[in-house]
């Protein structure tokens, strides 16, 4: 029996094929507004993969589904798009036996957090959306306090930024909505001045953005360094659920034999 790879066209087709918020978030690259060129999406069995150029900094293949379907679909996507795209998937799926051939060269494990309901109420009254003339200050704060941030107000992706000011009017905490998809909001670029950490500023900013994302998209998501326990505690207090994700950057060195062949029936777009 030949197993067919079908191309999906648009975020709506992706959402109709899989309920994974991780994959649905990535489907934003299928829109013509993606700043790095339109991506592609494929389905094989119950697995869906989105080939996403420069999504949240890196070229990625964001994939979810049953282990066997994911393994075959990753190989098909790599054959079509090349090995520079890094698979991004749940860690338990990345560690599955059928994906052993994808783990040869390296990996990075981190956290994905999501929320699809109103979160725990927090005090947000001093957090607000920043004006255009405050964006440069926000950019400088992120570069100083969170130099590894994947998003910046000065970046090419569409974004909106919120901040928290102290009683002297100084901007001391920021966060943004960069890389939000059509139906999945995304929180990123969070940074707080070192001398204001632990004083509720970041919780206020993140709670403010969380509420906005839930209202606009119905879902709020984010990525976090798995070693940053302080940030994870803040996000958990805000109601986010945590799950480990893995980025792989190795060409598949071997593929487990399958009794069925895979045929590429993806339409050319």
C-alpha cells in the first residue's frame, strides 16, 4: 500500500488536520505576510508538518502526530526542502525509536507553554501597550536584559509590545506578541531590568499580554528556556501548561524500514 503525502494550503487546512497548537502556530508561514517567504505544509496519515522558513529565528519543520507517520513525513519533507530545516517536535516524540536516525548531530531541548482558557487573575493595572515613540527604549531594554531573546521590537515580524513603567516613568519590563499566528497568539521578547526582577513587573506585563492574546486568538503560547525556572514559575502562575519540545539539527542517518511505501502527492504551489 502506497502512503501519500498531501500538501495543505493555508492555516485553516492545517487546523482541520491536527489539533496541535504547536503545528497550528507554525502555519502562519503559509500566509503571504510571512516576512521570510511563504512556507509549505504536508500531511501523511495523521501527521502534519509545516516547513517554516525563519520562524522564530530558525528554518524549521514543525511536526506532530503518531511516531511512524512523523518519521516518514520528516524524511519526505527533508527530501523536498533540504537538511537546513530543523525539526521541531515534542521531546517524547523526538526520543521515540522510529526517529533515532534524526538525533545523530545535535539537539536543543526547551519548553513550550500554552493556555486556551482565561488564566489566573493577576494585577496588570500598570502594564499597557507601548507607543511608537517608546519602541526604541523597549528594544534597548531587551538587548540589555535578555540578549538571547529571539524577537525584538526592531525585528521584521509583525508585533505589538507592552511595558511596565516605574513611578519615575522608566520602562523596566517589556514583552511582545511577535510570531502570533492566525489563531494562536504568541508571547515573546520578555525582559525585565535586573534591579526590578522579583517585584511583579514581568508578571504584570505577561498577564496583560496573556489576556489580550486569549481575547483575540483564543490561545496564548510561548517558548521558554527549560533552565529558566523563575520564568517558568511566572508562566505557570499565569495558568500556562508546560511541555518539553526539541529542535533537532541532523540529517536522518537511517530510516527504519516500513512495509509501506510513501508517495509524494503534494501539489506544486
